[in-house]
């Protein structure tokens, strides 16, 4: 099996393992910088082999601290996913962009644009209950 953009599960399992290590460090209240660097280094290796695929770009965006850089990576990932009709990644990425616009920039109009994109993408990839719930939560946050 592969990710929706073609990365073999064996490669992606390492990403998941490293991401879990970052999360565990954070949950335990410990410094996660070393684990984060390992994850980013592994993403660099995957990018060298596979190119700038949406899964790689959006995952990198999740693990860097600069909101502007994250947003730039996510938009590049979205365009890349759109070019190949990768609706699973479009769902994931549009939700992340909407959240950044709300949380980091407090920009409701831009967040609304991406929440609408998320809704359209969910019509093409409706199988993920988490993102359906996230869409409802984002829409509700914007109505407040």
C-alpha cells in the first residue's frame, strides 16, 4: 500500500513513528527538539527520493514553528495535491490552512475560504469522520 500521493507504507511508517516520538515528548512535558529534527531529516530524505509531494510538505509544515513558513508549505502542498486530484491530501491540507488562518493570524475571511475548500474536498473524499467533524468545528468557530 501507499499514501494517497504514492509514498510506500514502509517509508511512511517511519514518519509516523518519529511523529509519535515528538508527540510523546511534548505530552510528557519534555523538549521534543531532537525528535523533531529527526523527523524533519527523514522528511528531507523522502523528499530527495520522491520529490515535493503533498504528504511530505504538509507533514513538514506541521512540525515547524514559523506560521508563515507552515502556511507557504501547506499552500504548495495543496497545489501539488490539486494537480493530481489527491482529494485525501486536499482534505487534510485545506483543514490545516483554515486552522492556521484562524489560530495564528486571526484572519476569518481567509479561514472561511479554506473551510469552504474543505467542504468541497469532503464531497470528493467523505470517508474520514474526523475531518467531517473538524469541518463542523471550524465552521462553528467562524460563526462565533
